[in-house]
């Protein structure tokens, strides 16, 4: 290889390395910016003290996986918080969202748990199309919910509040008692989810694909 070709080859490697480094740097900057945007949306709107939570239309319970058709500890924690809000008259109804399949009946299991803990089925709303947090908040907005208390764990709450606001729901977050460890929810995964939430909210023109309100609302109220 001549000196001329060697120089060009080395230069190409350097340019490629610089481009890769610049792309990695910009990616990190973008993720951090998205996290800051999501965090700022929830600032002053997340509560640990139940007494401080403002009165809202509903408690919003995002779905979480079930085991053997029964709620896991994470989901029970969210449902328990919703029951506390309902009993203290902070909310008049509870909106349970998630998937509702034979293998993972998140919504059905949630409704049964709430009914077993004294919540009348007339005050429980079902959203079986809440496959993601964004879909849950969009569905709530389409059904006319204008304010809500999102019952979830700390790693999720800022993103949930941000997505609710983007959907048009005046939401606050109430933190459940379970503290998720890093092994259960790596911080980097939540950072990527926050980035996706920001991208979808500002770059996509429409809500996620789901049934029209009339169809979804027809079976929304539990027991109807």
C-alpha cells in the first residue's frame, strides 16, 4: 500500500470515529433533554402524602403484569393506593387500564381486586386497550376524563404525568409504597422510555391506534 493510500485510509478511519463519537454524544444529549422535559412536567405534581393530593375526577391505575390471573405485588400496590384515594373522597371513580387477555387479564384481575376491597363496580371503569402508558392516557382523555390521580411507582410517575398532560388530562401522581429496585427497573430503560414518550408526543400527529370512544365506552363501566 502506498503512502498516499495509507494516509487516506487512516483519515477515513479518523472521520468515521469522529462521526460515531459525535452521534453518540448527540444521542446522550437527546436522552438527557427528554428526561429533563419529562421531569419538568411532573415537578410539583407528585405526592407521597395522601392528604395533600388534590381532588380529581378519577384515580388512574396503569396496568402491570398478572401471574396466574392474579395481580402482582406491583399492581396490588397501585390498586391499594387507588382504594385509599376513593375512600378518602379524593376521587369519585377508579379507571383501571391495561391488557385483558386470557394469559394476562390485567383489567379483569384489577376489577375483581377492587370489588373485593369494597369499591362498587359502578365506580370502576375498564380500559382493556391500555397496552402502553401513552394509550392509557389517550383513552382516558377520549372518554372525557379531564383530571386524574395516577397511581404508580416512583420510576414511572414523571413519564405518566407527562403523557397524561400531552393527552389533555390534568393529572398529578400519587406514589405507592413499593420502591422498585434497579434490578427491577434499570434507570437507563426508563430514560429510553422517557425519550420515546417525548418523541411520540411531539413527532406523531395522532394518538395510538385503538377503538373509537363509542365502542370502547360501551363496555367501559365494569359490570355493565
